[in-house]
């Protein structure tokens, strides 16, 4: 008999961290740990941190202050800092916040059961900064918890690209690709547990080159293999580097209907001079050519990107080149950031752009991106598409889902459709979402007299969990 213990994990940053947090829950479950959604009264609190920009890191230290207050009410509480801040700062965290019991990096969390035992025995002081994802995935093989209808699956970790602004190659380590068989096994398990959609994750996911019984599999090979799994309806992958958009990957966008027509393909800047300083290893023209080839392969594909403004040396002209590129691509969605110098990265020591210049550029870029996002959403009105209804909405009877293009779709009067992939007609568009009505099977088949808003619709069940 194992006593139930309370676990609180707070996740910062990227989807890889969301996946890792769920896996942490999985390795701790056999010890009796069950997740709750606050630090209050917890036996173990884990902050799964992000080091990508300064703000994310500051947030960790301010949250640690709050967790400490909870520990004052419950002295047996263990506090752990995991993820990329853990990896980057190691023992320094315990020096700065001595009430922290455990520090570990993204490649060490499979050792959590043993770390917890040690922390209890030695009263804290546990630091684990191992760097071998191979051992982690081997150790994790049997502990994947269900993730619901939309699941993440890590296929690749780490990065060998060394963009001059980025900490990832230092915190996540060298590129590592999991063997294809292990990925397929995990995917089948996720589908058995109810997943209809799987998003393949990697810091540099399209650099994937995993073992396939002696030969090497590409990301396109992974996609083809998973597409054959009965019951899996949607496949996505993120995040990609333009340099690794290989021919087979571009081609499979045109041939595999389960691969969703949406791609997050960060370009960071539209200026060749800045791209060179960023060590991105490609030009704006190269990127635009990839976009054109993807559109030729899958005409309805939509794009998203990341942008950095105010990178050291960025002139007004360089910034305008970024705006020009945005106008050429027409994005469905995008993230943009002010450059944040990260300790230990090559660009951190260069002369910095003034904060007010960064602010002004960010606002101009974001205004353009917002216009494009709104235009893209408006172009969906009147269209029929499938939405995967994975979450409850704020209103009674409302459900939220995702369109093929990653737009949030909300539908009303849909209580009994949670977790299903349904046909919807888009009726309204906003900056960050679409409104839609469920289409009945009859209407889909073109039967006269059935109403889109009819509450007595019948919906095809794609998968019965
Ligand atoms: N400053 C600002 N943005 C950054 N990113 C990565 N490092 C930095 C940095 N030092 C952004 C990039 C990347 C995204 C995940 O975060 O745009 O694609
Ligand atoms: Fe960072 Fe560049 Fe690697 Fe992306 S490709 S993780 S931005 S170093």
C-alpha cells in the first residue's frame, strides 16, 4: 500500500516542457504522487522552467518566493527546480534560494524517484545535471500517462544549430533522435489511451534522423509510419528549422491527409545581414523558396513563425526587411520578441539596441502580424472544416477546439461532444478565435432540411476512446 502524496508541477515555456511535465507525473505515479493544480499543501513542488528569455527566468525566482511561503506552512514540502533554468544554473539556484531541495535538468527527470528519496534522506541538496537523453527515454519507456485527445510526443531533443541568440544548445544539449520503433510504440499507446491528434516535438524536430533497424529514418518517415495507425486522425510537428525542410518532408505535406496543413517555421528576421549575424545559415530568399515549395505541395497550408526584433546591429532598414518578408508570406499566426541577451551566448556581448527602439519595432511588427492573423481568420468564415473539441469553454455548454490550421474554434450547445473531431461551419472570426456551428451528418451529406444549428444533430464518432 502506497500513501497518496500531493504533487504540483508548474510548467513554463515551450510544448516540450508541457510534455516533460506529464512524463514527470508518470515517473512519480508509482511512488504515490498525484498531481494537483496548486502548491498549497503539496508534498512535492516542481517548477519545470524555461531559460529562453530573461523574463521567463525572472518569473521562476518570483514564483519560488511564493512557493517558499507554502513551505513555511508545511515543512516536509520538497521544492524542485527542473528544466532549462535548472540545467543552466545548477547549484547556483540553491545558493540563491537555499529552501530549494532539488535542481535538475531536462535530461535527468527520469531519476526523479531516486532524487526524491535522496532529498528526503539528506534534507535537500540534490543536483542532477546529466546530459544523456538516451538513458532518459529508455528509463521512461513504460511510464507514459494518458494525455487526452490531443497529445504531444517528443521525437527529438537538443540542437546543434547554435543560433547566436539562443541558449537551447547549452541547456538541452546536442541533437538526439529517438529510434523510430520507440516513437511508434509510444504513439500506439497514446492512441490506445484516446489520442486523436499527436504533435511530434523537438527543439529542431525536422533535423530528426533516428535509427530504424540499422538504417536512418527521417521525420517524413516518422509521419508516414504514424499515419498508418488506425484511430490516429491528425499529425503535427514542431519546431522546425528552414534548413532542415527536406524534399521528402515538403512532399509528404501534399500526400498525407493526416498531416495537418499548418506549419510553424521560424525565420527570426527578414534581413540577410541579421540572419547572418544570428548564424541562421540561410537567407530570406531561401526561406521564401521553402514557403513557395510547401504551398505548391499543399496549397491550403498556413504558416506561423517566430521573430526577434532589436537583435544587435539591426538597422531600421534591416527591420523593414522583416516587415517586407512578413508581407510576402502572409502568416496565419506568429510570435515576436524583443531580443534578450542570454548569458553565455555569442550575441550577448555585442552592443545592444536601445530599449525604446526595440519597443517601437515590436509594436510595428505586432500590428502587422495582428492584421494578417485577423485576415486569415476572416477568410475562414463560411468554410466547413473539422475541429477537435478538446476543452471546455468559458460559457455553459460551450466547447473549444482546434481547426486544422491551429485556430481556436468555439462552438455552443455541444456538451456531449467533448473529445470528438467534428465537422463545423465557421460563422464568425476574431483576432484569436473562430465561432462555429456543428454540422449534422445529414447536412454534411447534403440532405435537405437539416439545420446547421439543430441541436439534434448526429455526429460521426471518429474514435471511441
Ligand atoms: N531573445 C529573444 N527571443 C529569443 N528566442 C530565442 N532566444 C531568444 C533571445 N535570446 C525566440 C526565438 C525562438 C523562440 C522559441 O524564442 O524567436 O524561435
Ligand atoms: Fe535555438 Fe536556433 Fe537551435 Fe532553434 S535552431 S533551438 S533558435 S539554436
